[in-house]
């Protein structure tokens, strides 16, 4: 099982650097997981594109509906409340944002790898999770 964060999942819906590599992960047989907060983060990214005028409303709604179908078919979601204490401790330890630390907590709790397209999370997360990977196709600098 691999935990994916919102920076990877958003690439399934929006054109961004690394989208082909993210799609290959989605198309693989690998079991994928995430904290349930990913629902809001990824839908929020789509809505942000709509609000900025980069997506028409119909297209944004369609992408959000597709996102819901991906959640139902491809992602095992973990309750935030089960991850919260560990994520809070990681946020203080790493001096990093709490939402990102939910992904680290999930991966740590289930002994899974974590894939992110967020370079800062990758760099900081290496200190506490050996199996964190920066998505290929994303500039490592």
C-alpha cells in the first residue's frame, strides 16, 4: 500500500508537472491510501482553479465528480481523528504544516510508503519516514 498526498492526487485532475507519473501510479495495481482530509484538499484545488478563471464551472464540477469516483474506487481513506495526535507531534517536530503531517502519520501508522510532489514535505519528511518518495517528473530543486 502507498499513501498519496493531495499534491499527487491533484495531478489526476489538473494539468501540472508530474501528471503523467501521477497517472501511472493511479493506473497501477498498487493499493492507494490517504487521510480523509484529501477529499477537501483536492476538491479545493479544483475549485481554486475555477475561482481564478482557469476552469469553466461545468469542467470544474465534472472534475470534482471524477474525484469522488476516484475516492470511491481507488483510495482507502483513514479517519483524521485517528491520525491527529501523531500528526500534531510530527508538525511540531518537523516545524511543518499539520495537513501534510496527516499523510506522514498515515504512512507511519500502516507502515506504507508515501509519495508526494511537495519538495518541502519530502525534504522534511525524510527525517521521520524512510519510505517517502518525491514523485518522478517533479523538479527536485
